[in-house]
C-alpha cells in the first residue's frame, strides 16, 4: 500500500474510527466489542484495537493521548483529522498492520466517492456551493 492508497484507506476508515471514539472514548482501545454496537462503531473499534495491540508501551501511551484529545474536542472535523494522522503514521510504519487493517474495510470501487455526514444539521456533498445550516441565517447575496 503506497501513500496514496493509505490516504484513501484512512479517509474511508475515518468515519468508523471517529464514531468508535465518540461512542466509547479511550475505553475503545481496551473494551470488549459490544455486540449491540452498530457496524460502523464496531469497525472503528477493531481498527483502533489492532493499532493498540501492535504498539509498545510508549506507542500505546501516545495512542491513548491522541484518542483522549479527540474525545475532549467538540469538533468532529478535528477529531477525524487527529485520528487520521495517527492512522497514516501507523500504516506507514507497519506492513503487517496495513494488511490486517486493509482486510477490515472493503476496497473502494474505482472512481467511487464516499461522502459521510454525521451529527445534528450536518450536510454532505461531493461538490457544494453555499451551505447554510442552523436557525436565523440569511443566504448570502450574489
């Protein structure tokens, strides 16, 4: 998996990892998988636990700190970015981990685009001009 493939994989895994961290916080690293967890959270949890298992003590402390920071942050975009950077580094450093994690997500179809929106009043689009969410906004004038 080359850097571009890693970036694509991380983009595809981002929503699942973010959902798992949002659902479980730092406990996502060590808790048993909840049978009632939805598929997205379960995949994210398996991804983070695979990274956790392959780290030494210092690496686990770093991963826990990254997840802790992500939990504390109110911005889903920030959380996704922080976790994505961590995943990219982990995948670049460990060929076996890349193979293990690649098997967790289906390969995206050639030319496929994944668009995810989560949270209250979220929107998603491949291309977007002006998007306004919330109450009391006036559309911008051309």
